[in-house]
C-alpha cells in the first residue's frame, strides 16, 4: 500500500484509515472536518476509492461506485430531494455484496429537512455502506449526526513539511516559497495554487487586498471596497467578490489567531487577541448576511469599519 496514499499532511489520520481497511474494521460513517484547504476532500476521495477497490480490484470501476452529494450549482443548501435521490442510488446497490460509499461535500449545507433524512441513513446503515462527510463548519451540522460518526479533525502542517513535500514539484524556489507562504500550512490549498495558475494569481491578489485593507484607515478601506465592487455589473458578481474577500479575511484572521495562541508573546501589527477574536466573529456574521442576499458593498463596509 502506498505510504500515506500520496496525501500531504495529517499522517496520523491517513495511517488510522489505512489500518481500518487492512483490519476490515470500517465505521458506518466518517466526518472529516477542519478549515478549507487542508486536504479533506483529497483524502476522502482516496479513502472512498480504496474501500471500493477492495471488492472490484479495478481502479476505473471503483471510482464509479462512489455516490457523491453536494449542493447544486447556484444553490446555498443541499435540499431534501437531493438527499432522497442520493439515498435511492445507494440503496439500489444494497443487494450486491460489494462496498458502496456515499461522499458528502460541504455537509454544513444540509438544511434541517435534508439532515434529518441523512440521519435515517446513518442510523440504519447497511453493513456494506460507508458514508464520508466533509465540512469546514462542523458546528452547523446536527449534533445527532456528528455523534454518530467517527470524526477526524484536520490541522495545518508546518511550513517545513509543506516545503519538503512540494520542492520536487516546483521549478522555481521563489515560486515554492510564495506558495508555502500563501498556503499557510494547508496542503490542499498549496496543491491548488501549484496546479492552477489563474487561481494562484487571483488568490494572491485577494490576499494582498486583505493586507492592504487591514493596514488602511477607515477612509482608505471604504475606497478600496468601492474599487472592488463598483466595476462589477450584477448583484451575483458583487456577491461573489464580497464572499471571496471575506473568505480571505477569515483565513488571515484565523492564521493570526493561531499564531497568537501558539506563541502568546508574539505580536500582530495593530491586533491583539481580543481584537482578533472580535474581528473573526464579525467575518462569520457577515458571511451569513451575504448568504441572505444582503448588499455586498454595505456588508463589506460595515465589516471593515468595525474590525
């Protein structure tokens, strides 16, 4: 078996899952949780493939036996009808003696109805069915769902480990160091930055914009927000830009908080721990406002005036 399945970081989780497969001691439901970019999806896909591969011994066939569930494009929730269709697809295979895997991305998008429907599947599992849920916000899941899963918390890795894992994949040392800096210990994000140049450039631009906003006075912040939103024509475009900016701000604040907690004597320019906590909570509130089709520009202005 390939060491660590080619996954960067979170080696203890990978090792545990590999042993579960070897010992045929799979749980009925798993929950992979932690901030975006840590490689949860990559490991979930690999784990699902290995579960099915045990029966089929055919990689191409194994990937077709994984039943995926995620919010439909343009939708903010995973609806009840989606879950019903997904459950039906899983149950159609219940009469065979092969494993089947239900893979749920962005599980926090399950609404109450769809979450309750999923709960029935978890409470009455088939011996050959394994459900893997992925989320960056496990607190939004029903506690009854969380309690019935085997949960694994994904954590960032050190810059040293990330650098070592990527060094043979990047030609330029400067590019490698920039990716490691932007990724902030998130291997999944690092791979995306490495393999998608457009994403790299957009991500870098948003990170630079957040830093500029945090260093600016209120008037400067309002001007930068105007420059970001004014050229965009539609509400959808403005909302997408606002959501991206808030996501990047949230990541930077989370990284700063982690730095302060790991090293209480460290100093973050213009931010102490209490201000970081307050600002982080504000970003989460604004994310909820944006999800209700609030004015993107007003939401951003209120956020950056108050952090």
